[in-house]
C-alpha cells in the first residue's frame, strides 16, 4: 500500500487542519467529552482506564497507534521500527 509518500505529504496540511477543525467541533458538541465503549475503527472494546484517561476517545490503542504512525510517516519518515526488526 506504499502508493506514494509524496502525495501523502501533500495532503498533510489539509489533514492537520481537518483534525483541528474536527477537534474544535467535537469539543463544541461534547463539552464534557464522551468516550466510546467500543473502537469506532475495529469494534474492539476500549478499556475503562483508557476512556477515563482520554475523554472523548473513540479509538482503541491499536487503531490510535496506527493512525498516529500513518501521520508520523507522512510527515517525515519513521522507519526505526523496521530497522530494529531487521537486526534480529
Ligand atoms: Zn480499534
């Protein structure tokens, strides 16, 4: 699925802006935060501790990490994990 990092980078600014807008919108709609019991992405249960730690959370740990990894990768490069695995 490595279709083109250049294109991903090109839309990063729009993604950042969209995320910020989404956060503002979510906060205006949910002033107290509303955490989901199940991941919006994969449907896995989101642990109580995570929901309390992150008000308004709607992704499980795995999906959140994946999302952040995608954002990190498109912003620059994050190949440290791959290199580490190659050392074995
Ligand atoms: Zn998930």
